[in-house]
């Protein structure tokens, strides 16, 4: 949860502050890290395509932020 923790309020740990899009990206990045930690050397199941799909979604969202002038 290292990506999402950047948006956590220090005084109210259940509250998160920031732009919705940034929080969504942080959650997806944390999910990617979690799924990567579950990979086995001989992985041929659903994890690799799932990770790839999430990574593509993050790239799309970040590109959209750049296009809309956030960066």
C-alpha cells in the first residue's frame, strides 16, 4: 500500500486526500505490486495478463492526466 499511503491523512488514517484520479492510480499500482508478489517462476495462469492489463490502465490514466494538463 505504499502508493496509496501517500494520500493518507496522518491524523485520521481512514481518510485519504488528493485528486480522485491520483488515488485511483495509486490503488492500481498497489494492486500490481501485490499481484507481482504472488507470481511463481512457472506462472502461466491469470496473473500475468491481469498485471499487464492493470499496467496498461495505469499508463492510460497517467497519459490522460498529462493530456489534461495535470503534469
